[in-house]
């Protein structure tokens, strides 16, 4: 009985070790560009031709880079750092913009080799609204904010095999901002600003 039990234990450990060796451990750097829309209007500008432009707390362009780590055949983790900006329409005499830095962490489940569903968090920092030229005004700073990310991504191929891969993503982020100071003089208080937004993005995995 002892020999049988010992042999069974060795066989079980060998099977587990074999499965662990077969499980992918792939780390890929990536770059991503996304276009986002949504959130409260932070500021608006009117131009001499009668047109207008505004910046929103959920707009408009997110550029980020990071690492994607496949920890199991159907599960992966992703970490990134990015810059998220929205600006009014270009003008010779001035502009306004909303800038913030974003650190993101996501966990993905892979129902297939080409599709994965993600849930994660997003931490923004150094969020501020500022202007230049005739639009110059006090810079409004916001507290750091933590939000939730929901993401769907379609991949051109499995990330566990050799070769670069592309990914097309649809995402939704739920987040808010609260003002902290004006021109770094404060603190100031005010209502929260809704920065929730939808986005469409493309990523390239090296």
C-alpha cells in the first residue's frame, strides 16, 4: 500500500509539473493609442468665425505603453503608463487643454485565441486644466483618482506564439475628479467632475 501510494504521488506531481511547463509564460511589451469620448464639459471656447470647441473630462486621446504577461492559457495580466489629453480646436491665439497621467492594471480572461475580456483599475495623477494665449487662465488641478476599467479586445493572433500581434479594443472607464487647487494655491473645494468615458483603441504587441 505504501509503495502504491508513493508511486501515485510521484505520478500526480509529474503530471502537475508537466502541465506547468506547458502553460505559457509570455511577456510582451506593447504600445497603444485610443480615442475616447464622454465625461462632463470642463471648458469651452468660441472662435471669431462663430464656431466653438470644448474639452471634456473623458476625452480625447490616450497614448500608453506597458507589459502584457500571459500567466495561463486563458488568463493574462497587463500593466501600463499613459498620458491622456483633450484640447480645444487649434487656434493661432490660444488653446485650452485637459491633461492627466494614467497608470492602469488589467486582468484578462481569454474565451478564445482571438478574444479576451478585461477588468481592472486606473489611477490618474497630475490632472489639470490650463490655457494659453487669449485662453490663458488659472490652472485648475485635480486630486488623484481611481476608476474601474471594462475592456473587450480582439487580437490578430494568440499572444503565446512568436511574432508581433495587433489588438483592437473597446473599453469603458468609470472615474471622477475632484478639484484640489488653483495655480497650486489651495486647497479648494468643489463638486466632483464625471470623467467616465468610452474608447476605441489599437495596440501593438511586440
